[in-house]
């Protein structure tokens, strides 16, 4: 079993009418690794996960989970996987204990075993004190942890996590990452989707990037980031500054096109070496381009996307329902949570330092 890939898929296709939500994706997830699937809203992440998890029919291509064919033997595959959805799947009116007990019973555990498992999982996920509380009173982070706990009742060797930390505050995200690492230390393999480059960076051994249902890159997080430079110079031009001249200066100094947001006067410049930021600033001053603010940051997923695909990762690139103007895709001011997040009353949203898809 050790040498067998946890997931092996070739030419996976999912069509909705004429639209290809997943378009010939090949995927191999090694036993014991954390594999991240990165992509913007509508890229096809959830659809791909659902096909691998037997929840959606595979239209073309094939997939195996630990060597078991997904289409031919869905029942066997279901015994090998745990799935935690983008939408929490727990019942609001029940308590945490009742929920886990119910999931255990649905999975065929005897009542006493289901109760013992519920107790063990609540303890493992730091939810003992909330054990007898109704889910409706849970915070976003507690819900996510309970949802993950529910998918672990039968200790499956492969766990699918669909955006496990979207909408969580930074501390709760960190706890979730620790939990996921512990699962892998215990021998699990994890396939997760995320919109956050930093999440993939911190957590995933390998990552693939998907866009419009296609795989556009694969590698370790470091390999991915070096495709867009190690860091990014973010420039906010002063009101009235000549943006075209700024673009030309950057191109002349670095030989690279900056990613511009004309409406807000922003320029993002990939840097191989952080030192080169000074060259750009000096050249801009020489060209009399006034700057309001400057920062150097890690590349954002949007920049990874831009480098890989030549377009931004915002709405307007996802699918038939997203018929937006590609020109509106790049405003970093309006970075928002994904549409499918569990509604969190008390979560403060992603960490300020988190790099995420900008829209
Ligand atoms: N049942 C369906 N019928 C028609 N179109 C669908 C269906 N499910 C998904 N799609 C479309 O397929 C595309 C991929 O959707 P999917 O949910 O897989 O994206 P995603 O990468 O998970 O996005 P998000 O980050 O928003 O969760 C989208 O354009 C979506 O509108
Ligand atoms: Mg999704």
C-alpha cells in the first residue's frame, strides 16, 4: 500500500452542458503527503474533488484511490476516504456530541462505539467544553473543526478537505493547519483545495494550480513561487502620477511588465531579488513619477496566476456564469472571501498577511 499513490487520475473531465468545469486533469497524490489544489472561484476545485470522492460522476478519464477505480467501485472508495466539504454538513439543531454520534451511526458504528468515538474526536479537536452545545451557537472555526472531526469517524487513510480554512481568523487557521499536520503524522494523506497561496506554502508538500478546469502548473510551493519571483514590489502612485511612464520605467529597469490596476494607480512588480526594489524606486524618482506608498510582499496567488496564465484570478475567469470583464479582475483593494464560505458570524476573515486571490 505504501508505494501505491493515494490518488491517481488521468484525463479527468466534468461537463455541465457544453461547459467543461474540469478539463482533462491528470493528478497524482503520493501516499502520506499533503497535496494542495490552488485556484480562484469557479476554477473547478470542488468539482474535481467531488469526482474523486464519488459524489459526482466522472464524464471522461479515470481515477483510482489507492488503486481502487472510483467509477467501478465507488463503495470501496468510500471506505478509504473522508470528505470535509466547503459547506459544513452538520445539523444546526443538534449538539456537537449528537452530531458526531449520528455520523458514527450512519457509518455503521454501534451506539456505544459512536458515543466513544464522538468523545475522543471532540477531545482531539479541543471541543470538549462545547460538546453539549447546539451547533447553531458555534463559531465559524468550531464548525470547521467539527466538520473535520465528522469526516474522521472511520479514520480513513485519505482525507479530502475543500477550503478548510476559508473565512477563519488567523489563530483558528493556525489551529486547523496543526490539526491537518497531525493527521498526516498519523499516516493520513490529505488532498485539500485552497485559494490561499500562503496556506499551500505552509501546509502542502506539493501543489497544483487549476484555472478554467485545466491544470496550469504543478510543483512544490517554492517551485511555484519562483515562477513569479521571490517577492513583489507593490507601488501606489500618487494621484495624477503618470502611470504609463511608471510602467515603462519598470519595464526598462527590470525587463518585466508590472501588473497594473489603472483605476487605483497600483503597480505590482515581481522581483527576483528584493534589492532590486531600490533600483525601481530610484528610476521612478529620476522619471518624476510620484509615489504615495511602497511595500515589498510575497507574491500573491493573483500574481502567480498572472505569470502562469496571462490573466488575473478574479471573477470573469471562472465559467459560464461568470461573464465578467477580464479587465475588472485585478483590484487588490476588494479582496474578498470566496462565495462558498460557511457564513461565519464571529470569524474576522483571513489574516491580513495572507495572500489570497484578489478580485
Ligand atoms: N451542478 C453544476 N451545474 C452547472 N455548473 C456547475 C455545477 N457545479 C459547478 N458548476 C460550474 O463549474 C465551475 C467550477 O465550479 P467549482 O465549484 O468546481 O469551482 P471551485 O474552484 O470550487 O470554486 P470556489 O473557489 O468558488 O469554490 C463553475 O463555473 C461553476 O459555476
Ligand atoms: Mg469550491
